[in-house]
C-alpha cells in the first residue's frame, strides 16, 4: 500500500441514525484519509450533489470522489437516486457503491443495471464493517484511479 495516499471525499446516503454513527466510527478506525459527508435521504443526496438548499456552499459540500448509497432511503430511494446521478453528465462518473442491508438478488442485479460500481451488503458486526471500510479504502485509494473531482464531461 502507498504511504502517499490522496484524501478523497466520500458522500454517504444513509437514513438510519445508528448506521450513520457506525459508518462514521468505522471510517475513524480505518485510519484512511477521507472527508466524510452524510445525508439522510435521496432528496438530500441530490441537493448535495446539485448544491441546492443547505448545500449551496461549494466549500462545505465538495464534489464527492465516491458515493456510498443505501437502497431503501426515504423521499427518493437509492434506485431513483442512482438513476438521476447516472443520467446527469456532470455526475455520472462518480463511482457509487451500494451499501445496504438487502441481499436480494433482484436488488443486486438492478443496482448494477442502474450503474452501481459495487454492491456491498452491510456487514453484521462493527468489526466486519471496519474491515469492509479498510478494504474499500485500499481499493479506492490505492488501486483505482478516480477522475479528478473537479472535472466534468
């Protein structure tokens, strides 16, 4: 692994306050260089990405390098959100990892059809979540070359 990792911005769309806390803690324990932003539903996710409402300040809502998206969100669910993101020429290159409790085959297939980069069922224990975050970090920090966050098509 590289010691000269770049810092990436991760946007998490998760409606469960308990899961939000666990995800934050898992990222802290992973010791990765990241800026983590959490939104509670699909509408807020799209507001963040389009810099609307409370996310109009670009400095406090930077373009994410990676999105972790729950499938079953209020207002706009994960499937609708990924469709909107992948349909937008300015957003479609952002990789999306589905992070959800569903292991349903139809949800997995549909997520990939809609453009998900990966599909990860939420680990059952906190220790496994920390390990999953570390593995995701290694993959997205050390293996994959992400397009610069400030580039558009």
